[in-house]
């Protein structure tokens, strides 16, 4: 009897996991935390630079510098020989692509002692790309020193950057440092780059785990590094635009991380961000743009296969397919057919669709929407079962039998036919092809390993999206495209931390002419540091007229929210540290969230004077007469979003998961 109870309990446990997979937010730190270590490899791109050119002066300038001045000379992946080394024990520290003090050491570590190109030694740049997989959860500290300019980017955030127009020599390791909060087992994109002018050449990158920081010693634990972030067994193609190796910023090639094979890019252009969120990808404009891998890519599956694509549709064409992967054509002409992979209109909505030589119009069950990142995929046992996947989970029932023929047609991403109504419009960020049918657990694992790279916030009803503020000027541009730009008043201080933000004072605030309707969502990522109260987080009201809505701090632990006709009071904490606060209103009903979790729900008093027309302020409110400003709330405002509707709890969670990486939450 005990054994029966045990098996029933075990079954219910695994059933609960499967059910939770359907309803939990798209972020699973517990499930991620016990993943295996990295493969101790990183990818690199080495460029020669025109003699005598000026050094880049910032991160964007470096990209432009490489694009305009660089010639890709050498690329590949390299094994990091040292398992774990410290700068205090040189006998255990070997030179590798992240640790060298001369071009001879770099040659010996990466290029087998041979010069990678004629004249190598001055005027070159190197970009090292891969994934950092922390063994511990907590704040990691990094240090980078180089001769000349250098930058370290983790999880698409610049951690340390040293750009000096005239170049510079290296400082002692540990002089320039930066920190970032990481979760054990999550695979974060990492990018290291340096640019050499003349004289010395050097690059040193070390770090400290949370448990190591009290010792004051800098380490290189290369088990925390990897050139891949997904399952390797049976993988025959890997394109990852988060990895600069796949797209080296210059030229018309997209490189396969696994085998140096490349596809020729015809039309698509590289984008570092999508909807103002970091999501490196190629954009296809819907008119015959494509990447061509030819008729016989290395080891392309001839039978069983699996495919996975991270994709974001700018628009969806209801006339026909929206083809983003195909093996059906030679140029514009049809040829021995194999398969189309697309999102197709089925007469009522858009669903993913696989069309093969023996089984047409195999649809998924889930509706696909524009302006949202999806991980679409399928597994196919040739002549057997086809299973479609959406975000790591099965999308509909398996279909059987389904076959493909693997003819001599080209393998394309996109559709090569200009003017075709079937062409895909949107972004591709990540592609994986396997020569076997992956299991459901493997598809789920790959989704979890890659989802951190593609941030997407809810677009439906988004009327104002203030993110990535400018470092100077008085206008913060609305990234939603609705033109609700804001004015930066009183000269607050710009900060580069957490994607950028503005630290306000008692005399500075942020204003916009937008007015809230009776149903809305206001979302703010900020830390607050008021010295007096009231301290207004945001306000769109005319107090004496009883119009509009407001949220303000009555004390260091009290949040008041509602209308001038009556506000509700809530006890809160953590004002001085970064949090994401969401204020959701539908008429007189409200829900308040902190970091994606609801902490209060109920009703508020409707504004007796109706809606306000005085404009929405962040960090201050209007005077009682509805003009000027008063009751400022000093703090650092990193991003603000406004919706003209009340978001659901699941939508709040989606947005929080997309943004939390910016703020270490």
C-alpha cells in the first residue's frame, strides 16, 4: 500500500510540474539552476583595421568602427585550456583568448603560433563571444584590462567599458570592475572586445563568484564559459545573432557556430534591438530577402530532423504563407521539393504550419501575433510522427505519417522570391537544426536555455514606452511609435546603469502631455530617495478640480494611490532599491504589483471631476490648480510604460520577465 501511495504521489508531483509549465511565467530560475557546465570554448572574430584610423569613443562607435574599417581576417572557436586560474598563481593560469599580454601569446593560444594575417601586431580588433553560465546565484564581479580600448558585455548589458580616443595602456587587473546579478545555470550571452592601435597588446578578463569576493582574488573559471547554449547531440547547424561570431558586423555572411559554414545574406539587415529591447537579429522586409546556404549544407538532415527558430513577425500576411524556412527552391524556380516552414492564415487566425512533400498544411493550435518573440519548432521522424512546438511546449497533437524528400533544392531562411505574397516580414534571432527528432524534454530544455536572449513586452494597448533614455538633451523619445515623447525638466543626472536612467531631485521631473483614460496601466522601473513627503511617483490630476489619478508616497513606508476624490493607503518597502511597480486600473477597480507580484487589489473612488487634461508627470505632480509642478519624488527613473487598458496578471508577468534582466531582479 505504501508503494502505491508513493507512486501516486510521484505521479501527481510530475503532473503538477507539467501543468505548471503551461501557466508559469516564461522564466524558471529553479528549473535552470542545475544545468550542466559550459563546454569551455568561446568563439572569436579577429579584424584588421585601416592603419592610422581613430579609436572608437563608445560602444556604438565600436560597432560602426568595425563595420566601416574592419576586415574579418580570422574566426572560429577556441578551447580555453585552463580549468581554473587566478592572477596570484601564474603556474595554474594559461594564456587563452581572454588572457594574454602580447600578440605572440595570443597567437600561441588561439592561432597555433602562426600570424593570422600579414602585418598582424598593430591596428587590429578582436571580439570574443559566447555564454557565461554561473555556478552560483548572486552578484558576480568582473574586471577587464586591455591595450587599447575594451568592453565587457554580459546579458546584453555593458558591465565595463574603457574607450579613450587616443588609446591607453592597461591598468592592473582589478582596477576597472563592474558587477551584475546572475542566476546559477542560466546561460547569459557574454561579449568581450578590444581594439589595438600601436605599441603594446594585452587583454585580461577575470571574475569573482559571490563566494569568492571576500578573498580579493580574481579568477578565471572557464567551466562557466561556453560557445553554445543548447543541447549538442545531433546539432548540425547553429545560428545565434546574440553571438557576434554568427554575424561579425561586416560582410554578407551568416556563420554557423558549429562548423564555420556560412550562408549568404541577400537583403536582411542586422538589428541589435527590437521594440527597443536587446534582441540581436536579422530583419527581413517581406520582399524576397533571404539567407542562402546552398543545395548541400554540411550534414543537413536527409531524414529525421528537428528545427527551432526564434522569430518575431512585424506583420502577418493573410493571403498565403509567411515562409521563414524552406528547402523547396533553386533561386526563384521550384525544384525537387522538401518542406516549407511558415506561419499561415487558416481562415480565422495565424498558426505555425509545416508543409512537406507528403503532408500539406500541418497546423499548430496556438494563435501567433505580430510584434512578439516566439520560439517555433518541430521534430520529425521521417515517415513517422511530426510534432510542432511553441515556446518549448507541444503545439497540437502529433501528425503521422509525415515524410520529407531532401531533394537538391537550396536551404533558405526567408523566401527567395521577390514579389511573392508568401515572403516573411520580421526578425530571426536564433536557428538550430538537428539530424534527429528531439524529445519533448530536450525541446523544453533548449527553449529555457535561449529564452533569456529575447525580451519582448506586451504591445497591445501600449501607448507610451520610455526605455533606453538619451544621455543628453531634454527629450526622451517614446519607443512605442505613438509620439508620446516626454520632456526631461530641471536637469536631472543621467546614469548608464541598468540600460540608462535619470536621477531626479526636488527640482527635476519628467513630463508628458498624455492623459490617462479610465482604464489604464502605468508601469515604472525606479528606485526612490525622497527627503520629504508628499513625494509623487506619478500624477495625472488637477487636485482642486477633483480630476484624474495620482500615486504618491506619504512616508517611507506608505503608498497612496487613487484620485483626488479619495486615495487608498498601502504599506510598502524597498523604496531605495530598484523595483518594477505596476498600477492597473479598470474604472474603479485596481490591482497593484511589485516585481510582477500583486500586493493589493480593490476599488478606488472615481475622480469627481472626471479625467484630467493636464498631462502625465513622473517624479512630481501638478500644483493644486493643475499647472507647474510640486511634491517631487527624487529617485532614479529607468523606464516607464503606459497602456490604454488594464493589463491582466499574466501580461504583467510577461512584462516583468522581459525587463527583470535590466535591473537584476
